[in-house]
C-alpha cells in the first residue's frame, strides 16, 4: 500500500499547532514498548538509567581504553589479513581468466565469439 492510501500517520490539530500520532501508530507504540522492555530487559537501557544521574564526566572516567600494544597488534594482524585476502583475490581472478581461456580454446571460439560470450556474462 502506498502512503497516500494509508494516509499520514500524523494528524494536525486545530487546538495546538503541532502533530499528533494517529491511533494506529499510537497502538503500535503501546504494544511494542512493553514487549521490548520485558524481552530485552529494558529499551536502550532506559530502566537502568532512568533513576540515575550519570554525568558525562563520570561515564568518561569509567571508560576503559585498550592497551596501545593490543591495538597495534590487532591492527597489524588485520593488515596482514587484508593483504592475504588481496593476494587470494588476485590468484582467484588469474585462475578464472585461465579457465576461461581453456574453455574458449576447447570450444574453438574466435575472438569475435569470445567477445560475445564475455559481454553476455558481464565480464
């Protein structure tokens, strides 16, 4: 259904210059929020933080940063993995090209026919 068919989920009020939820959206919210709270132990941790006043400074003080050596080791490992993936990707591409050449040769395709095949498969 299009938005035009459903109508706007918001209604303008003559009493107040603003928008209000229509009954469908309000019902959805009334149904969803209790389930989210019960199933997830709170919605975005609002239960835990609703009665606390944790300042930004307090939260920053509690922050634990990883050790520089751990970050350095993790980054080095990641870079090695990326390099290895790039090497494998290049080898796969070379292998694919070799397979294509062998198949073209087996079928005795001309350059023109090879071009048609490659255009058809998007290469």
